[in-house]
């Protein structure tokens, strides 16, 4: 099957599954997989415009959700994988994913660094996440700043 057809199939399947699921959050990893494949294949095909943008944003959102679930379960490799997808998607989006996404990414990076016992870097990442979140007016993320989470080095 050609790459373009596989990309479209992943996109349609993920969208349909999300719409039919009672609680799409229960299918986070599956939806993240299909969103990532649709986006990655589209990027490999050098697609541009709305198609790539929609697929990038969808991949970013589901990868962030997957990363957050992985963080709660202390699944380092799943969190790293999700962050890699998010970084690729953000690089594609004209707005860089927006302040919200960039703050969420930086906070997940900080939490990953804590899981890896890299506390000095985690403190820096958490401070950056808090600054981004505060600038974006995202009070729940600001509450995770280093002083509140014991990440000061």
C-alpha cells in the first residue's frame, strides 16, 4: 500500500475510533499511535498545508496525552517516545504548537529528568515550563514550578 494511502488510513481510523469511543482517554496509546503514523507518513511525503497541519496538531495532542499517562506510570521510554513525536509535530506547526503545548512539553521534560535523577536539569526545565505557562495564563501548569515540586537545585 502506498505511503499516502497508509497515512490517510491511519488518519481516518484514528478519527473514527476517537469519535466512536465513549471515553477516548481509555484509548490514548492507540489513538496516539495512529495520529503519529498519519503525521509521520505525511511529513515523509513532504505534504504541506492544512492536511499536514491537522495531522501534526492531532499527533501532538495525543502524544502529550500519552506522555502524561506514561509519566504517571513512570514509563520512561514511552514518555521519551511521546516527547519525540511532540517535538516533531511542534517543529512542523507554524505557531510551534502554541504556548500551551510548549509549556506542557517543557514540564513533561522536567518530569522525565526527575525520573532519570537529573535534578539540576529538571529544575531548569521546570522553571522554563512555569515561565511559559505563566505567560500563557495556564495556572495549573504554573503550580508545578520548581519550588512547589522540590526541583530546585
